[in-house]
């Protein structure tokens, strides 16, 4: 089993930092040395915490007693919408071309 390089400060392996940088959209900046592995790791941890908190809040909100109720107290209603798409003027039915 090959040993992976780990940062002595943040403790992340090279592959973990690369995965974090990809997730943050900062891989190129990491590779050119604009940001350190420790900065990327810190930002990835912050992002994970923010997503976790948002998911928890969302779950708490959707489990609440007013689920499906609008701010004015009325119930939400789903109304089907039918989209009328206009015929494309340049489209020709291939079966009708020879008629």
C-alpha cells in the first residue's frame, strides 16, 4: 500500500485536498500555488458545515406543522399548466414532403 503525502498543518492528504479544490472550483488555483492546501481545506470544511446546517434547517422546516401552508394561512394549491408551443415555421413533416 502506497503512503500518501499529508500536510503537517491541516492533516489532509494530497488526494483529499485535490478533491476539496475540485468541489470548490479552485483546482487550478491550488495547482498554480495561489492557495495552500490548508486554505482549501478550511474553505471546504466551511462549505460542508454550511451545507449541513442548511440541510438540517430545511428538514426542520419541512417537518413543521405548517407544511403546505402559505404565509397568509391558506393552503398551497397545485394548478396544472399546459404549455402551448407554437409550430416551428421551418419544420416540415418528412412524411408530407412528397405530397
